[in-house]
């Protein structure tokens, strides 16, 4: 089945530094990647939608200069948290939609990244 | 706009018993898909079951079944013969079908605890 590989699984960084999270679709081409943020015991909140070869679409209230998304190829999308602060500590997870022809438009999730900013 | 409502704060069930997790939704689109995901403490999102808005029959996947009542806009998940490994957070979600950019809208989730 469709697999999305997300790295790193967890990261601890110092306040003020930047962190890059990668999501790769291993056996299918992901034209669209969704990036979510999740606080403990809460729901997944969509941050942005990235499309291969074009600029990402950010949800209202999400700082596009702080959360840089790049979707340079059909198999790789990255989220960079710039100048991270403790309040950016969260669980980040990506999801890609399967392309047409694979039954319904299912979603495949990465395994998530736990970011801790100290 | 699409909205998913999960109001049960937490559920407890005895091992081997069945449990129903509630989900109601709101959308003006005639075509949509409904999903249930399981999220254990590890954080991974595990797909459980899918129901399309035009599907005539309720979806079933092993011990999981979806009680789809379109007129009432509800899509409850039924887990039969609960197991200790079913303890996790469960999310109901909805998407529009057809568009590659269609995003998943999640409910706030329900924590299920299975007692031995």
C-alpha cells in the first residue's frame, strides 16, 4: 500500500534555530501534501496544503514566514519551522492523498514528528 | 464549510464488549467521504474505515463497522469484541470526494480505554 515516510520522528532544538521535517511518498506520487499540527490530547489542525511545483496554501492564522513549506517534487515535501520558540513545540504530521485510480481518494499519513523547543 | 462533531469526552469499555463512538457531521456538499482513524500513543494515524456519501450499505472492516445515517448526518463507529490494543484516541474525519486538494476535516477525537 501507499507509504509516506516522515523524518525525523522526534527532534529537540534550541530556541531560535530552524528545524526541517521531511515527508516522502515511497511508492506513489503525491501531488498534494497536507501538513497538520497537533497538541496533546487535541485534534489535528491543518496548517497548510502544498502542491508540487507551486506555493503552499496556508490556513488562516498560520504564519507562512515561520512555517516554510516546499514541495519540489512529486515524492518530497518539507516543512521548516524557522526561528523556533517553545510555543512551537508540538506534534507535526503530514498526509498525502492518493492519486486517482486508487479506489477512493484515500489519505496516507506519515508517522509524525515530535518537536520540542528548549 | 464542513464540520465534524465528536462530543464524547472519553469512553470506557470492558474487554470483549462492543462500543459505539459517535460522530455527526455537517456539509452542504452532496458528495463527501467519511473516515475513522485510530491514533495510539505513538502518534501514528491508523486508517480504520471509509464511507462514501453515495454508498448504499454501511461500511465494514473486520471488527469495525460504520453506522451511516445520512438523513441524521451521523457516522458512528462500532467496534465489536473490544481488545486491550483498541485503547487509543479515535478521530472521525470528512473530505470532499473528487478533488485532489480536498482536505480532511477532523473532529476533536474520542479517547477510548478498554478495561481488562
